C-alpha cells in the first residue's frame, strides 16, 4: 500500500476514529509515524507506523 492509497482509505472513515494495528497479540493503537529514506537506489522509501509500547 502506498501513502496515497492509505490516505484515500483513511479519508473515507470518521475523523474521530482511532487507528489500530492488528497483530497476533491483538490490537494496539498507532502512536506515531516515521519516514525512512531508502539507502538503496531503486528501492522505495518507507513510512513506518509504530504502536504505543505501553499497550
């Protein structure tokens, strides 16, 4: 999924909704976002969503 695709999907949802990440351990709230520039030519940059470690 690209950033544009993610933004498009999120814009279709209520703005007050909480964003969760599903994993084998259950659900966790998204706590932040980081941008990782690709160090390798030809590979795409990445946006990383991370969760709150306290959950």
